[in-house]
C-alpha cells in the first residue's frame, strides 16, 4: 500500500507565499509523474502542475510564472512553491502520483491540504 501525505497548507494574505509538500511512502518501486491538483468549493478538481521522473514540468495557465513544482526522487517527495497568491487560489490542494510497484502502475491521491488566500 502507498500513502501520500501533504503538508504546508494554511491561511495567507494576497500576494503572499506558501510551500506545499507531499511525501510518498510504502512499497514503491518507482514514481512516474507527480502532480498537484486543486479543488475549490463548487468547482471541479483541476490540474495545477505536474512533473515527470526526469524533471519535465507542466503548469496550468493560472499557475505559470507564480508556482514552481519540484521533486526529490531519492526521498519520494514533491513540492509546490506558490508565490503571488491570489484569493482565487483558495482551494483544497491534492498530491497525486503515478506509482509503480514492480510491474503494476497505480494512481494514488493524498488527503488534501487547505490553502486559503484572504486578507
């Protein structure tokens, strides 16, 4: 079994910064793509940023230039540095990972961490 545990959410003023972290644990052979999603009240869950095992990144238009995704393959962690936060960034942020256990690939989700941007 694999677990993803997020940390780093909280309340921040507009223009502020937060760094989210996610650690994967369990019987992991390798982790392929790692992603950050978010879901605001009344809205669908959306992809914010992704990073492949070789470090290739992809961002939603709303995150480009403000957010940076990174990972540590040795520690099975992924982070999301969020700068210049806006009220519309308020959401529950979820870590997601495509994990290989031997020859089986499974998608896992974290429990989510709340980010609130408000003055």
